[in-house]
């Protein structure tokens, strides 16, 4: 992801159409500020969807790692032994 362009709420009010066109056409990311405090981010939907997908993947990997760690010392059985009643 690129470095965001910083715009104030006032800038957005004055020139919203052009700013949203930049986001849409050029894929720009805008960091919106109010009184120099971070307020919001405007980004293309594709960038947002990509971030959500990456976040979901990372959470799944974390859950798999936690599951492996939690079951590491548990005894395991072969499926055939379970089905045949040996276990």
C-alpha cells in the first residue's frame, strides 16, 4: 500500500469530487484529519477488500498455530484403528 495523502476535513469539503476521483482513478489513499488528529481513511474498495482478505488469512494462520500448540501433547490414533474398534 502506498503512503497516504493527508487532507483535512476542510479540504474534503472544498474539493470532495476531485479527491474522490483521485481515489477512484489513481488508487490514492487519503488520510483525513481534523485539527491535525487522524480522523478517517478514504481508500479504493479494492484496497480495502485486499486488506480484509489478508487479515482473514492471518487470523486463520494464527488459529491453526494455536490449535496445533494446544493439541501438541494429545495422543493420536490411526483412522483404521478407530474404525476397527482397536482403540
